[in-house]
């Protein structure tokens, strides 16, 4: 997980110490063991190892919940796998581990799921952009060398095969058919495409009954509406901050204009 330096240092304990190592140097804790008590130290180390092994049987999200309970800001250092384990944790048990009410724990899981969905959408957009750039470059090369040649077959990149009947990419169809709550894992463009097809076409594409298809379209419509509201909220916040920064400047200008007249 990549985080900003400032955010990383804010999450460190106050007694953290840093050590600079030169090239080819490694750090190891200093151990001073008296010859007569070495066997006791070895037994102690073995017992500690046994204790760690025993605690490792707990679910992964339990340790993550303990970290969050001690310092909620440590969440910015967690990987996507850690966040997913918190999302998949039973809500009531997570609330108990964090000392939250069930409603607050549920809101936390929903926020984490939206964060994971946004990151997945960003990855998809980046991958599609890279594929588009490669396709344009390949097309340019083919046009340069095709002046005295016959038509050349262009290979379709793996992972972006398009279904000739529905027009959906194979990956999108796989998400629609195989995952729970697929609307949260689709890009905004895919959601708009699903809505534009309509219930009859989607029923034929997915091979579902009318009731299940209608439920999917309703969920996609709600997800699109939610994302639009989020965009509008962010724009409203941005405009509010911009207006707030302008008002002090306007007040100072008015005061400066009134000062010469008063004297």
C-alpha cells in the first residue's frame, strides 16, 4: 500500500526509533545470554513461539480490529486484502471487537466497500487506457507498413473480448453472472450500458427470468444514483470552500476602500 509520508509518520507510535544502515548491512536485536542460563532463554523463546502460533488461529480481521481500536488512523496503512477482510467480517462481531454500535460498524464496512470499489474502478480505467494506447500505437504501425500489402488481421488483446450479441466485454458478463451485488463492482460506464440495454435484452444476455433481471436493473439504477449524489456532494463542498476563501478577500477590499474616506 502506498501512502503519503506525512500520513505514515502520523500513525507511528511516539517511541518509534529509526536506524540508518549502510549498504550490505542488516539489523538484528542484540542478545546477551549468560552461559549458565542459555537453556532458560531457549525455553522462553520456544514458549513465546508456541503462544504466537496459538493466537494465529484467530480470523485475520480480529487482529486488524484490535489495531483500529487502538488507533483508527492505522486504517490508511492497511492493504486492500486487509480492508476486504474487515468488510467480510460479521458485522455484530466486528462491532463488538471495535467497541462500536452495530449501525456504526455497518457504516464502516459500507465505506470500506465503496473505497475498494473505487480502487477497482480506477484500476479498470487505467488498464483500458493502457490497452487503448497500445491499440492506437499498433494501428499506426500497421498503417505505415500496409501501403503495398493485403489486409492484416489484428489480434484482440486478452481480457477485452467483446460479446458480439450483447456488446459487453467478457469480464463484465462474468461479474454480472458470478458475483453478489455486481452493481458495486462495475464501472460507471458499464452501469450506464446495462441500463441502456433494458430489461428484455439483459434477460436474454444473462439467461435469467424477468424478476431477477428487474432486480439487477433496479440495483444498477440505485448505484448510479448514489454515485451521482457523491459527485454532486463533492462539487458542493468544493464550491463552498471556494466561496469561503473569497469572502475574507472581499471584506478586506471593502475595508480598504472605506478607510480613506473615514480619515
